[in-house]
């Protein structure tokens, strides 16, 4: 009897601490700044417990049933706390309000628990023993929870399910208490039914935990990860959800198989179709082979050279069945030559000439990548471009990063080319921009390869028109010694994510 | 099989050795390019073996640093090829020497040239010859890539070396006031690069007090500002502001226009310029040829170097001027030529240390460190991905007397300096020891001339500068400021004067 009583003290304490840890972790996870989050969550939780302890003096009668009732409320609020926080973050502006509201409510209720419990059992033991036993088990419960949380709960259950699971434990303790204190409870049956309802609710939540996470958690890797590797150069992650395959490089989405054809058709055909007899094509970046797939739709093309830094990337897209299905085994074509090299260095040392060059690099998120968007880089392209040649540059979003986009246009111009910027809508990315450039005048092509899923000759013309919200803004060019683009890009995307 | 106690102990010891190897990775390295042995032979007036051959040649250049190489460049451009350049080291270049390993080339000392202004006529001419300046534009490949500089202050990196983080309004006001004062000095036209173009008696009084005194006198007491001024003096002159002539301090801040976003730099620093010059004038250069005596005989100079005696009509003395009394017969001791001792190190990094958020820059400085920080040799690479690099670590031993610091450089072994360097870098890169595989250290007792109080307008200096009897001094120390432009200016000027003398 006594042992069971004190085990329930241990469990209550463990539950209390788990909710607190979950609140701190969810806040750190979603908002960042973990030191601040944990400090303020723990602080307000402990303070609220103090309020609870203080309030316990105003409860004079019906201690036992009130105790059970408080347990049930804690079970509900605590059990759903994690799910509530994720939903609040996903669907409201007021995450901190929810966070501290939940923390304070839980703190007050948990603060009430121990003083009430001590008063309930004070007649059974000496006061000395009550204090000693209750507090001992209280602290053991805390240790138990603090070890269980990082070692078992977070890795195996996740934050949403851990909270629900401990909500059930809490409710079970409530149910158990109705038997422990049945002599002190006027209507134990009613309370037991109530306990049952709470447990059913929590179990239902647990069964649907994944749906709650899926609904709320804007985790970029929400889908099933089918491939993940840290190569020498980057972190490659491939996810799949039903028929949607997504590639992430260093957590940046590269394509979604549902609409990548829009991106790649628009990248390749407006320029390549305008070259009268394209024989030699160069692709810089584009280790997924999807641009090469589009290039291979031109029978006149005799050779495609692809320069990508990462051999693991090109190997993956030459061998993985899902991926070769996507790029239609582009890398296995005898016309395709893969070179794994640093693009800038390769350009500087190679003498080769091409009729069309596709520049498909990651966005200029740092100074290293920014070098690939400079006047010097585009000038280096000139030596590799045949008389009839054009090149095209993937140029981030003219909608979300408007200044960055027009900065790239200006940079290509200052390198001495005529530019023909255009844009398309790619659902996975939003409005996306390209800069087509050459040393002679560009006329949109009269025909396109057959079998395209998105691009039409009629649609081509509209792509070169920029509505006012994406229209040109005056920007300086991006230089190796003054990378305006990287600063602008960082600033623009930061504004959007806040 | 039973393990005996002896075997068990041996295993244990082996395990311990294994562990200690793992926890403290071995870092290789040595002292490189030491030249004090040769210097001390001159100082101690040691006997050298008698020459085995005599070469008759119109002109000899002594010293293959930037001054000597620039003199050779000028002579060749004038169509004069009847000369040799004698260099005591195996590698020419002087303070523009460079090194190379499997990762990259890297500098041993001078590592940049600010974008030259209109006054630096010869520098612009050279850079036009080298293709750095084309059609009125600087080749962007040679302008320092973005981000150029950063400073570690208040526990994090800020962009730029001038302190900006957590300045008080008072600090800001002083920075602004200093900027205004310097703008006025700049507008006066008295502070130019090369210094010879604009220097005038109008500002001679600045040479009579130290830069630190000048700052105090003008009410500057902001701590970040004073740190920055001391850093500038240590960086350019190897001296504290208290040991620098106020004229030189003002010159540092007011001699350049801020028009181009520079400076010009290369992975091997000014070694790139040295390499380009050597590609043109290398055929005149004789290395491992230390000039140990220059004797004047009526209309002839006898220049002794290695196993050869050169008999020539003219000498361009491009070696540091303080060597003159030890080399040239009947030269009195010099009193106004002071030099700062330096130490530089090249660290081979097999992986890139954690940068804690700040984007790695070309020049990386830590506030309140006694050293000058490090420069990343891979910064100027077009590569988008670098997983290995070489850092050049700069340390002007500015605190204390130069003589005592020279002694320290000689006395302490490689491990001592290695530890000092790693300890300094550990302030900002906790994982530095895990990344470094090699540290080569170069000690220079007389690394650069020091513009001490009174030295810019020193009568002794102008006498040496004006020497007109077919022996022409050419080292940058004639200006009292050790920078590429001064070395080149004096090298070219000496070459012109020698040509003039030879044609008469």
C-alpha cells in the first residue's frame, strides 16, 4: 500500500518534469535560442508551482477528489501540450503566449499536487515521514524523468507522443488514486468514469500522433527519407511521399519530382531551342541529370558535358533506380561526359567551346557560392561560347528575392552580354527566374521539342514579361571583391522567413 | 593463452602511447629561411675566402628583394642588360618571398598592395605590364575577394578591422573626428605613396613626437580607437604607436584615397609580383651570392660576393641600408635606421577550423592579441569548396626593445613559438590543434624599417638618399616605411640614376 502510494508520487513528479522538458524542447526546436527558451520555461514553471503551492491553502475540503480532478486536468493539458504547441506555432502568430500559458497552467496544477497529497496522507504517517517520503520520491521521479527524456522518449517516441504517453500515465495515477483514497472520496464511480474518458482521449491522441505532427510540424523532412548521405562536399537527402520525390542539398530543396519538369523545361528549352544547330552543350552544376535529360531531347546535340563538384551526387543519379527513372538514365547516354570538378577552376583551364551553356548552381547563400555569380565568372564563360551560343543562369526567385534576381541580370550585363531575363511558376519553389544571355540578339524559338509537359511556343512570350511586383529594380553588379548579391540574397530571404 | 604480467604492462603502456598520440596530434614544422647566420658573419667582420674569379660588368645590384628586382625591371625596360643582381638567399624576393605546398602557394611576409593611386606612377606602370591593370580597370581576380577583413571583438567576429561593435557615442565621435583630421591631412597633399612625391617641411613637426603623443595631445582616449591605432602601427611598422613617429601614423591613415575596393592580393601575397618580375629579369639574378664587401677604387667598385669579385662602374645597393657600414668601405655607422623584429608562420590546415558563424575572411584579426592575426592563402582561390588551406600568421614583436626581442627570437626554440602561436589562435579557434598538421616559422631580426620619432626627416636619411657618387641606395628603408611601393620607387629611381651615370 505505502509503496504504491509513493510510486504514484514518483510518477506524478516524473510527469511534471517531462511536460516542462517538452515545453522547453519544443520552444527551442521551433523558435531557437535554447538557452533563453529553457531558462524562461523552467523559471516560469517553477514560479507557477510556487503559486500552486500557495493556492493549496485555500482548498479546505474534498482534498482527495480535488486531487484526482487536478491530476486529470494535468493529464489532459500536459498530454496535449506538445501537440498544442506545434499547432500554435503552425497556425497562429502567438506561439509564446500559448507556450507560457500552458507552462503556467501546468505549473500551478503541479504545484498544487504535492501539498494536497501530503495533507491527504498526513493522518496515515508521522509528519516527519510524510515530508521525507514524499519529497524523496518526488526527487527520484525527477531524476527518472530527466534521464528517460533524452535517452528514450525524444529519440523513440518524439515530442508529441511523449507528452501524450505521460498524459496517460498521469491519468492512470488519477484512476489509481480513486482506489487508494476511496474512503475519502464521496462518489468514486463518477471520478473513475471521468478518468476513463480522459484516458480514452489521450490514447486516441496517441494513435493519431503522426497526423497531428504531419498537420502541424512544418518539418522539411516530414516525408520518408529514402536516402541520406554526408558526402565530402554536402549533405544529400532524398525524401519520398507517395509519388513525390524530393532532393535536399544541405537542407535546401533542389526539386520536387511532381513539378521539376517545369523548372527544367524552362531552364533548358527557351535558350537551347533558339540555337540553330546546337552540337555541344555544357551543364555547370545540375548533378541530378534533369537538365541533361532535357538537353538530350535534341537529336542534333552530339555531346553534353556536365561539370559537377560532387562525384557522389552524379553517381547517385546514375545508379539509384528512382532517380534514373526520373532523369531517364540521362547519365548513361554515350553523349554525356561527366566531369567532377570545381566549375570555376575547370572553366579557367578548359579550352572547350559550346553552343549552349546551362549554369545551374545552388542559390548564392554564401561567399563561396557567390563567386559563381560574379562578373569574372560570366566573363570566363565568354571564352567557351561559340558564335551562335547562348547561356542561361538559374537566378533564384524574382518574387521573393527580387533585388537578387536583378543583381544577377546586371552582373551578366556588366560582363558584356545582352540579357533576356524570364520567369516561370514552379509550385514547389514559387515564382522562379532565369537569365538568358549571349553576345547577339535573342529571338524566342518558333518550335520546341515534342513531348514537353509544360512549355509551349505560345507560352514562351509571356515568360519574358515581368509584372510590376517583379519588375526590374536598379542594382549594382556582383563582384568578387564586393559580393553585393550574397548580402542582398541573405537579407531578402531572411525577411521572408520572419 | 595466458598473459604474463610483463606483457600486460607492455600492452598497457602501448595503449597509453596510442591514446596520447590520438589526443595530441603531432604537428610538424621547423624554422625556415633563417638568415641571421649570414648577417652575423658580416656583423662580426669575419674573413671570407679570396675570390676565384673576376667579372667585369658595368652595374651590380646588391639585394634581390622588391627594390633590387624593380631596379632590374627598370634597367631591362630601358634596354640595358649589362648587369647582375646578387642575392644572398637561395630564394630571391626578400620580404616578398613565398612558399608552396600541395595545397596552395602562400606568402612569407608582404601579402598585398593597396590599389595604387595616381601618384604611384611606377606601380601603375608595373601593374600595366603584368596585366593587373588593363583598359583603365583593375583585374578583379587580383582584387581581394569579399569578405576582406574581420575582427574578433566582444566574443564574436565583426566585418572589417576598424572596431564597430559596442562603441559608445564617445568612441564614435572620436573615430569621426580622427577621420575628419585625416581627411584634412589627405587634402593637404603632404602625405603620398610614394612618400617622396608629397613630403614637405610643412608637416615636419609631426616627426618630432610619437603617434601616441599626438593622439593624446589631440584628445583621443577612446580605448577601441587607441587599440586600432596601435594595431595599424604594429601592422605597417612593427612598432607600437608610442614608438612610431606621428608623421608615419598620419601617413598610414591619410596617404590613400578610398576609391577601389581592394587591396590587390594573390594567394602567395606579393610573392606573385616577385614571381612575375623573376620571369622577366630572372636571368640577371645570381642567388646564394652574399655580397660581403664593396670597395671603391677611383672609378671602379670592387664587389665581393661568394667566390667572385665583380668590378663595376655603378652599384645599386638594394639590400637593407643598415648593412652598409658592414659592407661598404669607409661608411660611418648609422644612427637613424631602426628595424622591427618579426615572426611569421605558415600553418598547414588539413581541415578548416570552426568559424563560429562569421564568414571566413582574408585577413582575420583578434582584438587585444599581441599578434596581428592570420591571412588565408586559399581566400583568393576561385574554388567554391576548400577543405584544406594555409594560414599565414603575422607577429610583429612590437612590445619592448627591438634588441631584446631579436634575442628572444634567437633563443627560443621552434616548440616555444609553435605553442605561442597555437595558444593565440585558440582564443578564437578552439579546434585549431585538430586541424593543423604543420607550422613553419620564419624569424626576421630586421624585418622592416621602423619609422621611429625623428627618422622620417632625419638628415642622415636624406644624405644617404641623395648619395650621388655612382653608388645608389635603393631599399624601402630610405623612406623610413617598409612597403612595396617605396621599395619599387627607390629601386626604379636608383636604376634611372645609375643609367644616367653610366651614359656620362
